[in-house]
């Protein structure tokens, strides 16, 4: 993404601060300045890290008061540890933020394991609210690891949290708080990078803020199989229309031409493109509908073709789309 990202930081990054009513991904509240009643939301942090004796209190005890933390006690010489750790890391990542994993090398840091009475490794201890609450020893199958994480962190695949965060982003945008909306989309993409709604939402915000390069880069991250879904297709169409309109010039020129000659359909068509780029959707639709009413054959029915492209860019449920579609149907079928 461009360094000129108007929302400060790149998509999927861990930069920036959030001020919203939703906490997503079990993240730690940040020291961001928030309005009264708001809950600050820190950027998503890595769910796996190594710790030391000195850092154990912060990494495990304090963190477990926010979400469950699994501590993997291991050593470089331990064969079963080498078998368990990759499976454990995979399961924690797949859990979508339900738990964090902290790894402690007992050769380098033996005191914590001794205090907990751990006599054999690998050993995994789950902490909640600052206290050890469950655990297991030895290398166990992946299915049992997943069951243990569900037991400690709660069942579910993170979908409700994503849905809640998407709703919060939409609410923030509706309220005119584009920064918060962008931050929430960014948080979602950091933990669930293939979330189409977040790609489309953040991409649209970037484009509206003038960061076309950033929007294009974000669109390129969509999974290949989902690149043409309606939400992304609509954003691409919107960007293409704006690029086309940007090359047309001053709308006053076309308004003067129409005043001199109301049958100058090309001037009306070009004016519609500019009106759309300026967000004047109803006016843009009316301009094209006027051409369709006057001369369906003009430019191989080009006004209707362009109007349908507007509908795609605006979305099928947009008020301007619905109103113009009714008028188009009336013209075509009356």
C-alpha cells in the first residue's frame, strides 16, 4: 500500500490505535484517547511468542486476565517437544484469537517450571485470570489439542467476532467516523485476511480518501476464487468510473453545451459521468435516463449500458439504484 495511506498505516498491519465499542480478537486495550464511554481497541498482536522469567508476569499472568494463555514448557533436547510445538502453534493460529501461546525454554528459564511443579516435558499449562486452570503433558494428537483449546478458550471459529466487528465498522462509517471504520477493518484483516467484506470496506474507504493505489493493492489481496464477488466487483466498477470521469474535464462546459443544444447527448452523457464521480448519483441517473427517453439508439444504447454499470458500482440495494431502475423499467416496458 502507498505510504500516503490517509488512515495512517497499512492494511493488515499492527499499527495505529482504535477507539470503538467492539473488542475484536482478544486484543489488549491500548492507551489511545477515546471519547467517554468508548472502549479502546489495540491492534491485533501475534498470538504466539517466546517468554523469559522476567517477562512471564506480563506475558502470561497479566495477559491471561484478558484472554486465556497457553504456556508451552519445552527444551531443545526434548524430542516430544519438537513433535508437539508445531502442532500446538498450528492449532493456536487456527483458533482465531481465542487463546495465545507463550513458549518457555526451561533450560534457559527453569524457575517458573519448578514453581509450577512441572517434572516432565513437554507440558502445556493454561492460564486464566492470572491463575493456572488446566493443562496436559506429553505430545498429544492434533484433535486433542483442538479440544483442549476449545475447552479453555470456548468453542467457535471466530465468525461471530468477525461479524460483530464488521457491523461496528459499518456503524462507524454511517456515523461519519471513517478513521474508526478503517481501523476495525484493518484489525479484521490482520487476523482474517480473506474476509471479503473487510477488503471491500477498507478498499472503499481508501479510494474515497484519494488513495487509489492503496485500494488497488488491497483488492489484489483477495483470494483468487473470490476476486469477482459482487462486493469487490462493485468497488472495481466504482474506481473505473471515477477514472473515466476524471478525464472528461469541467462539468460547466457540458452544462453550457446542453443549454445551447438540449439534444447534445454526448454532453449529457459526459456530464452524467462527472455527476457520478462527484457522488451525485440521482443527477447522474437522470441524465442518462433523459438520453434513453430521447433516443434509445444513441451510441448503440450506450446510455442504458452506462446506467447499468452505475447500478453495479452503486450496489443493487442503493436508493439511487432502486429509484433509477424503476424509472428505467418504466421507459423500456411502457
